[in-house]
């Protein structure tokens, strides 16, 4: 029985060509503990509609004054406990920010 070399050599190339890279999902972020770090999201509402990325999260965290950033992916349940030092950012399936709030 003969082995087809062309198929064997092209299979790894085919597998590489089909590989896709998933968008980088934002992660939980936290700044160093220190001062009050009370969250203020009032000046952040203009960021709704922007893309949710690690970089945009760091910017929102800095602008809000919060210590903790909580990302909320679509269709995800989150705790309702209130934390004055936490910024919560929700995004949709397209990684677009849909809601920004404190707590």
C-alpha cells in the first residue's frame, strides 16, 4: 500500500492556515491598595461603545479612581455586593463596552 506524501506534508500547513486567534478577553484588574480609591464613573460614560481591551480597562480604572476593575462578559451573572472601590464594565459579544458603573 502506497503512502501519499503530498497529503502528509500539506496537512500541517493546512492546520496552521485554519488556526484562528480569539480576541483577547479583558481580565480582572486591580491597582495597588493605598488611599481611598472611591470609584467615580460619572466622567466615563463617553467610553460606552468603545472596544473592551486590557488597555481600555487600565485607562478606565485610572480615570475612575477605583482600585478594582470587574469585567462583565455577556450573559454572565455577577454578585450584587456593593464595593465603593470597584469599577464594573460590561461588554457584548463583539467586545464593545455597553455599561460602566461603580460598585
